C-alpha cells in the first residue's frame, strides 16, 4: 500500500512517536522512510526579544538542529531494519518544504504528528500539519496526541 513514507520531524516527542509508528508501517509494508526536518528562521519580530544573531550563524545553528532531528529518525529506522534517508531544508513555510520533499523523493504518503494546539497557541504558532493537509496532493496520515 504505502512503500515510500515521508516523516517530517521537529525533534519533539510527538514527532518521535509519529516516526516510530511510520517505521513500523514501513517495516510491515516492506517500504522505506524519508525523514525531513525544516529549519524555520525566526521572524524579525520574535528575534527582537532575543539576542540577534547574524544570518549565517542563525542558519548554521538551525540547520544543525534540523540535521540532529533527521539523524534520530534515521537511526531509529536503521535499528528496525528499515531503509531511511534524511533531508533538511530551511524555510519560513515548513509545509511547502514538506510537500516538496515528498514530491522530490517520490513518496506515496506523509506520516506526521499533530501537536494538538488549540486557541491562541494554534493562532500564534500556526499549524504545519493543517497546512500540509490543506495543500498536499498525497495522502497524509496524522498521529494526534491522546486526550
């Protein structure tokens, strides 16, 4: 059914749970995983409240964190005997890069977590999962937190 599974990760426990479930699905289907993590630069308004880094330093740090997130999924997949490759990108719009990574890697499904934000948290943080659901032409499987 689903042989090539894209797994977005932000390093959170929810995305780790989604990665584990996707790895189980890939193993059962004889498939493979593409892990993707998107480094999202801080908007200038948010950066004003922090120590402002130059763009090159910020990019290096954010891409390093994205690589760490992908490496964790790759290691989990390899331990389970599931082929996996990692992809990182930088974008203000993570959902666009997730959809692009799925297309570029010929995936048949996106398997991702939803953090279950509600109210003002959802308004401020947005929902990458919601945007992937809205704009992806591929099926999207969403692991939601328990209530």
